[in-house]
């Protein structure tokens, strides 16, 4: 059992949890909770840490997987120090980072692609990933200035979808030529004089839609490069919707049309 917070493995864990660049350089991230441990792809779980006394509370399948992979026990005080949640479930997994290529995402048949530009809120990214899986989106492209997908708050809010969705970080300006070569129609979610209501377009052909930053929306240059601009009608004095809500509405309109 590890009972000292100054232990080298604990310092390593803390760096994986807190530092995006460290996660990238190591090719690993930390996921908290039983669901994330059980949904991680076979072979991708590299290390497991459980809280002292937590083992007996786990279900049989979780125990079997733990015995197969192996685990290290942390004292309650050490586990509390590294855990990212207020009420941790007593299990932390170190998991291999996997990222798709843009080519892999674009090669899907009649794809639906979500392009996220400068999204900063971890909860928004996580919700978008989860909604994307539910709506049948083939992949996500994220601008390099988006929040790290492997941020613990993002991972937690995906509820496991992060393990099943394809995604890649990229320079947004560089994707338009790729979309054009694949005959993928592009849509900017933005308030613009040329915009049409999002449910007035036909999305049965290959689609890529763009969602921008929570406070500022999409860059004007991005909107201009898109083939079409779509807006979401609203009542009252609401000026805009949460980025994850707007993205989810768009995804499910495309899903509805293709059912």
C-alpha cells in the first residue's frame, strides 16, 4: 500500500491528472470511477489504483478485471489527494491515449463530422462527445486551442463515450480542402445575415458542422469558409445557447433526417 503523498508514483499520477502536456508526452491519461475502468478498451488500462477498503464494495466483474490487470492500494488520505471528484468511487485507472487520424475520420461512408473551434469548457466538450455517440456522429475534429479531451472533467462527463468516438486535433483552416476533396458540405452554426434555420437544410449527404467558442462563437474567417450558415431559432431574450446544447441540436437534426 502507498501511504505517502510524496511517493514517486503519486507525483507521476498527479502530473497526469493536472498537466495536459505531460499527458501528451507520456501517452497516458487518468480516468476516475468504476464505469470508466470497466468501459476502457481491453489492453488500454495500464495501471489501476484503488482506495484502501474500496475493493469489497466493487461488483464481481470489476473484481475479476482488477485481479487480471493488477492494482495498487492507496491509503485513504493519499487517494483523496489525487482524486479529482468530491465523492470518489475509490478507483483510478491509467489508460493509454488513442487518437484517430483526420484521414480515418473522413474515410467513413457518408460521414457526419463535428468540428469544434476553441471550446474551453471541459463539461461542454464531454457532453458533445457523449451526444455525438448517441446521434451517430462519425468523428470530431478539434482546433488545437480546444480544451484537452483527456482533462479529467472531460473524461468524466463523456460517461465512457470517449473510448468509442473517433477524434483528432487539427488546424481548423487546414480541413476545408480535405472536406472539399471528399465532397463534404460544411455548415457554420452562427448568427449571420445569410444564415437559415438549422432544420431547413438537407443533411442526407456528407456533412461537417462547426461549433465555436462559448463566449465568442466561431471566428468570422471560419464562418466565411463554410458552404452554409445555420442558426437555431430561440424565443424570449436569449441571445445564444450553450455550445454543447447547440451542437446536440444540430447532431440530432441530422440524425432525424437520416433515420
